[in-house]
C-alpha cells in the first residue's frame, strides 16, 4: 500500500496542483482538480464491494481514526479534539466517546451485572 501511494504521488499526481488535496482528477479537462465528495463516496463504495466489505462510507475512516486516537491517548478528549480538528472536546465525547471494552473495571462491572463476578 505504501509503495502504491508513493507511485501515485510521484508518478500520477499532477505537478503544480497547488491545493494539497489527495484525490484529484487524473485525466480530462479537470486534471488536477480535487474530486467532488460524491466521487470519493462512489470510489469507496466500489472498492468496498470489490473487497467484500459491503458499503464503505468516508465517515467510517474518521470514526476509526478518532476511536484509535482516544484509545492511544487513554481517553484524552483534548488530544482527540486537536488531532481531528474539532472546535469542541464535548463534540468528540458525544459523538466518538466510548467505553474502553478492554478496561478491567468495565469488564468487572459487566461480569457483576451478568452474575459472573469472579
């Protein structure tokens, strides 16, 4: 994947695009122009179906990224806010905050509720 990404940037990506967007038109009158959001959604949809993943939506990447940052930062909302570019840590907490399923305290609480306490 890294090799393919490198080839894209060094061999296919139009020089002088000047905007920094990753997904751009490679051919035609709009060469070098960023894709419209619908183009990215369609490409991901086709790729997901080919890979047997079903419908893949762009927001899934944002959710996965934010969840990974929260896990790596031990739930620090400020780090996740800054990494994802949100204005509010409350938004991160409300939308992406979740309990750490691997937390021993969480596991113990569930086992107590289910009558499986050790």
